[in-house]
C-alpha cells in the first residue's frame, strides 16, 4: 500500500472513531429547528487517466472552500431556504476532502447543492427561489481578455436527503468540474512545430451547477441565459515540449451545416510547417470521432484531446482567418475523454481502463471502430460472451489471433502494443433491428464488459448527386437541369450507375442510387456545386482551384474526382493540391498495383484479379510518379504498364480520386481492343466476371459509402 493511502485511511479511521465516541454524534433526540451536523467526504475528479502522459495541473484537484445551498421540498418542487459554509475543511490522500456543515434539522426532503471554489459566485439568492432560479443565478463570467480560465476550478455536486436530516450523519459524494479542458498533442514533430493554442467563440458565462445532476456524465450543456459565444482567448505558447491545457465553458451543438464554421466554438493552433519561415494557423473543431451530429458541443468535466496526425501544407495567415474557415491542410484526431464514462477497474495496485463501454458500428460490412485500452498489466484476454454471459471464443494479448463472435457479425483484433482493439463488421445488417454482442476483457483479477452494436440500414431513400461539366471530352452530366445534354463516351458507366439493379435497395451496396447533373460552363458556380455530393472534374477547362479545394474540405462526406491527361488538364487544381503529373505516350494496358486499397480490390461487387489488364483507350494519358514525395498521400490503384505511374489512385483521407485518363470510364465504343483485355462494356447490368467492371464499381461503392456518411 502506498504511503499516501496509509495516511488517508488512518485519517478516516481517527475521524470516524472520534465521531462515534462523540455523544452528540449519537444523539437521536434532535428536534426540528435545532442544529444538526452533516459530516461530508467528497472526492475530486481525476486529473488524468492512468498511464496517460499529460501535464495535469495541481490546481485542477484543489478544493479551497465549500458552499452548500439548502433546498427544501414544497409540493412538487424544491425551494431555496438558506446557505451554509463547509467547516474544518481538510484533505486526505487520493484527492479526498472532508468537512462538516451545520444544518437545521427537519423531516422534510432536502436537496443540497454543494459548490466547491465558488463562494464568490453565490450572492443575492432570495429565499423561496426555485431550483431553476438558484442554478440560473450561480454563474461566473469567463475572462474576456486572457488565456482563458486560470487558477482553482469551480466544481459542484448534488445530494438528496429524502427523509431530511434529524440526526448527525456522514455522507460521501463526488464533485464534477464545471468546465471542460482542451489538450493538443503534436503527432508529427518532423513535419510541424506546434507553437500555440487558443480558443475562438467560447461562451461568456459558466454555469457552476448543471441541469443534469449526479455523478454520471452529462449529455447536454448547461449554458446561462444571455451568454453569447464570442470570447476569443489569447494564444497560449508552448514552451519546450510542455503541453499547456486550456479550460473553457460548455457549448451547444451547432446543427445547421451552413452556420457551423462561423458559429461553433473551435480551437486554433499556430505552428511552423516544414520549410516555412513564419507561423501559420489551423482550425480544429469539437467533433468526437464517429459523432458528426455533435459538431461544436463542449461538455463539462470532459477533456478533449486533439492529436495532430498529418499536416500537408501551410495554414491560414492569421488566427482570425483560421477561425472563420475550415482547415484544408491539417488532419487531427480528437478523442473525447470523460472521466465519468471512461470506465476503469482497480485492484488497489493495477488498473484496467477502456475508452468506452459501448461502440456503435455502421450497418455496412467492413465498417471499423476502435476501443482504446489502458492497463498496467503486461497481458490480458478478450472474450466474446454468449447471451447467458458465458465466455466463448477468446484471444490473448500479446500475440493472439483475431476472433469472430458466434453469430459471425463482428471480428476483433488487438494491435501489437495492446493499446487498441479493432472491431470490424463482417456482414451488412438488413434485419431491421440493432445487433449487439458483449465482450469481456480480463487482466489478472480485473475485468470489464463492453457492448458492441451494429446499426440498421437507414439510407434507402438517400440519393447521391454527381456534378460534371457538360462540355468537351468526358462530359458526364445528365438532364437534371433544363437543357442539359446526354453524355456520350462514358454512356455505359452512367447507365450502370443509374441502374437500380446495380445500386438500389436490393443490391450488393444498398442505397437509392446515383443521379447526375452539370452545366455547360467552364467555371463551376459555388452555389451549384454545394448541392452535390460528388464533383467530377472532366477535361472541361480549369475551374478555380480555391473553390474546388474549399468545397472538398468544407464537409467530410464529399468526394472529388480529378481528371489529368495532358499538361494543361486541370493543372491549376492539381498544382493547388500539390500533386505533380506527367503526360505519357503509351499504349500498354494499365495494371493493378499490389498496394491498391483492400476495400476497393475486395469490394461488394467481387474480388479483382491481380492479373487485371485494364484497357488503355488511346496513346496518351497522365501519370503521377510514385517516386515523387508529393504523391505520398495517394494510394495507387492502377498504374501505367510501362513506367508504373499512377493512372488511378485515391487519397483515402481527403476523399480525392485521381484519374489519369477519362478512358478509364469509357464504354467499349471505339479504341483499340488490343491495348488491354478488359474494360467497361455497354450492358446495363454490372458484369461481375469482368475484373475491370468489378474494380470500377467497387470504387463507386467506396464513393457512395463516403458520400452517405456514417
């Protein structure tokens, strides 16, 4: 046992014994209206998850003063009667504090609102104020010009005494911080030097008390009336490798897509991208992984941890510019840690913790979600449980194989260092109800259970809109708009995509199909393309690249297809994306690259043979050299038969497809059939015996999956 724990338990023992020997403590004869003592033991929330490396500030766990607001039940409501201060406040080990409070004895139900470090925030509450009025009156202003909240943090808890209090008694409860915390970690120090962190559009006021009392995690923010999210903090500079946290008030979800960028609370970081001589700035949003519906929401007692995963270019010139625009040059992973819902198990020496007790996977086959694991032990087991709670198939960390549940719905695997369990759906859920399996993680004497769910197919009415110019070679539109002309050379593919027997409610990839539109103009109007899920840049001129890049980076479920052939085809856009290409004269067929994405090579329309020879339509096409470092973000699918440059590739993170020649999408009209053995044919049904068709329509299924979103 640690020395601190010994001191803590001895302190509790001395306190309890002395209390029990006090005749007054045992006196059952206290009458209503007389004074009674309530001995309270409060636990301060943890500052850091075990095993997590973070600069936890000591002030996060300090209790300097206690104020108790006493509410008495009257009819169906609780009304404010009086307030008292905690007396004889002292601390023990393990973030425990204890004190006593002198209350007025009563047999009526009481509700105690316990405030820590908030004595300065309580004043002027009228007797008989309602509970809502009391909570609305206990607020604190967030600093208008500063680096955010500093010093000792406000906390609160609630305690119900349903029988009132007529004898001296002892109770325990847990405090909850009234604010949230942000941490930013740099995962790519060789590419980016992190210099500063600041907040934009934080709320003006903090509600010390929550509308969701109790020790469980809150699910919605409590924002004081009249508070406006307009506070921009000064930058907190990063010194050496230290990570300085920022504290902020709660914020609500911004649901309207067109308001999110300009209204949501966000983080702006400053830093130097490799090769730059001056800093630039990048925006990061509060969007927990897999929860786009929670865009902008910040909840009390949560720690939002941003990890920079990739920086591909210089950011915005000023912090204000970054706060008003989405970041097109940086990718960051956000992990939302709430100590009340990160479930942990202890045995006094070791610990076992997971990032969630429930995971929701999508209805499609092949969806992946992750469970983070933290344990002080060197090994653990993972078991699937049957409906009776019995352990069935299991695996061991380290070195265990992946396992599948008894129903064949989920596969789980543990990574090499044991910090992550990956879950993959093995079949589409078309049952009309959620699927659920439970697993148990056991490490020595510690164990936790988690529920893994697969959602329902809910996209039968969704249709994906594709924009393509109606001009020149490769026109891709159809008569969505009056006066639109029909496509010609890609006619076979368009027919296949629109055929509901290929993409429809009862097909290998279920949704309501594709629709096409476009205009006979070179410049793509912003207002027009914002209505589309997929933008296909054909040979028709060079639209403004800043418009296109803003479009693809503005929302996570869009897909951009960029065509490149000769040195002028979409060159401005390719330059803006930082991707070089070369003009090749070659008649050899295109070959499947061995690193092609598994989800496209082995997609819903079949497995593509590694011996595929995709037909090259004519003697010229564009290629991206895999030797060029600027192409590192592109995963090759098809490469040229002579020089091996990318003629079809995909940036899986930004959802950009690079296509080196429109011939990839042609029907079998014209051309030289000796330049490759397989290509798209003119039939309406997809020919799943044709490797070229399997590849292209697996790619379109990937496009649909991105566009439909989680």
